[in-house]
C-alpha cells in the first residue's frame, strides 16, 4: 500500500481521522474557476499545488450538505485503502469550518458516459479493453472486501484525453460503497435503478450485485442502451426485477457470441450462479479481445529490487509517495508491466506470479534469494506486493531525481509547510502507513538523526535531497528541473 499518500492517514484498524491541518487547502492549491462537476454534495474543481505545480481534482463537500459524517469518513477510509491502477487515488484531505476537501487524482478524459453518448456504442475491441479494466478493479475491491454498490458509466472516468485504445479507465465515487463479510448480506438500497441488481432493489444482496452492474455496463457499451428500461423509474425497476433481456438483431447481429455469453453470465438472476470478477476476467471474450499487457522492464530490474530493500526506510517511504503521484504517462511502462505480471488479475503480485512473469519476460537465472527480496518489498506484510510497492521499487533514479518531484515528496512530510520536517511530522507519515507494526518514538528519532546531517533536530530539503541522491548533495544542475 502507498505510504503517506494522504495527509491524515488511517491506522491498522482503519479508523479515519481528517486532519484539522494548519495549512488550509486554499493555501496549498490554486483553484480553477471553472468547475469540473457539481451536485448536491458540493463541487469538484481542478486545482494546482502551489509548490509542486502538480494538478489534481479537489472534491469539496459542504458540511451543511453532509447528512452523515460517519458515512463520509467511511468513504475516505475505503478510498485510502485503494491501491490499484484502475481505481482513482485519494492523495490527502483537509477540513475547515465550512467543508471537507478531498484531493484526488485528476481524470482528464471525462466520464465513460460521455464517450458512450458521443460514440453511440463501442467497437468490441474498445468495449473489451474497458471491461477488462473495470473487472480488474472490481476483482481488487472484492478481494479487499469492498462492495462499490454504484458502478455505472457516470462513475468511471478516463485518465486522459487519449483515444480509448490508449487510455486508462478509473473507478470513482465510493460514496455508497460498503465493506462486506463473506456470507453476510447487505441491505441498504442504493445505486441507480438501471444498473442495480434485482437483489439490491429487494434489499438483500451481497458483493455479486457489483457484477450485475458490470453486466449492464457491458451491454450498454456494445449497443448504446440498457438491457432494462422503462418510461418511468417505477417501470425501469419493474424491468430489472423481471430480469428478462434480449439481444435485438438490429443492434446485436455483428456482436460476437462470446460477448453475449459473458453478458448472460453476469446478468444471472440467481447471485450464486452469477459470474464472479475472477470468472469474468478469465472469460474467453476478455482474454482474447481485451488488451494483452507486456512486461517491459530494464535488464537490471531484479538487481534494482535487491538494492531497494537495502535503502534507508525514509527513502523507501518517499519513493512510494513519489510513485503514487506520478501521472499515468510517466508510469505507463511500469503499469503495463505490473498488469502483465499480475497473472490472476487481482491487483497484487504474489512471489510466484513475479517469478513466472519474469521468466516469461525473458529474465534468466533468477537469483535464489528472489523469494526473500520480494518478501522484503512487501512493506505492509500482506503476503503480496501491492501496486505502489512495485512502482516504488522499480522506479529508475532519473524518474525521481528532479527537484520538483522531490519537493512534492518533501511537502508530504513537511506538514505545516515551514521548510523542515520535525520528529512529530515524520512520525505522522511513517505511522499512518501500512507497516506491520507502527514505529515507536525511538525508531522515528533514529531515522531522523540518520538524515539530519547538520544536527538541528529537523530534516531540511537539502538533507532530504541528499538522502534521495544516495550521497552528498549534488549540484542543482544535476536535477534537470
């Protein structure tokens, strides 16, 4: 999991605390006047970080419109726990007297719904590419015991304005999402009637409801209209409850039987025989029509992993922060490699998947201690390597030894923006991550002392750069700002 991604953090028990940060969000970010979105909850605006110049989307939720602060905290909790290339990232949160502000990854390509409206319907290859990414995200969320409960084209966004074939789709909006326990039912009726399963409308359902929504999305992508509809919401809900749908020849004659078969498996009326995300991901239509990811890693990749585990712990955390905030363009090759290595598509890499994937990619004579190397990369002791752990370990130095990139990471540690990192600030970031055991006061003090070369009890930016550069501070020209 990404360490220090957000300013407030979440503990091992998942209890969320939104920081009353001394730096108000307006002091950190310059907001565009044009809104990206608005609703009963508040607004979403594009914002640029003053120090790093990185661009984000900031969701501002007015406190007067918050019906349940606990529900909002649960949403933030679930978003913080997400570490997947097809799920939008939450970077930090702010609270002031009037609102809660969520600083999110900017998805500049617009909603999937906008593309459906523009195109009418997708070619099978485009639909398969989108469905593969949606199902991967759902598989990951369900492995984390999170049921989204509101999957629809409005809650899926493209990362950039690139063509569909070259784009990345992200799941957004966890406002009605819920943790679940295997074998226990959920009962809250939520989501859109057009995309909700019959069981959600009845008020007794499990995580398989998400797969019904996925089936409806797939149907819409391939023909441009939903399988269940009505002139009124009441008629639409009655159509969903009946669960009867068809593939009219006028719009479906050129669609493959494999595609229709997958839709039928996702729109099964009985949840116990409805496809799971894992089954959908392994369906012939997605495997043969979707994107085939390729491993494209540097020849020294394994030795790079070995070197990472011996890095200073503070540098490891900083690299996870940097990896989590680089944009898709900067991370494209590594993201593709992660997807290719992730054999079962659950969003995490097991040691066996890593070994098999590296063998497929042509890495010969893998070291005998590869298992130990991979175990050391697993900073949260989850038994597998998460996306941000992989990115942090695989980053090449040229991707992060730039002053603006390092300043962005430094600002995460420098909580009050005064130009130095104190013991308390360092403790906040290190203990809000996902180490198996929180660092105690003496361990934090030792880490600070090792980096604090001038002995003033704090870490300034020059000392931080020296740490990241593995030696004495390099001349400014080396950072290629």
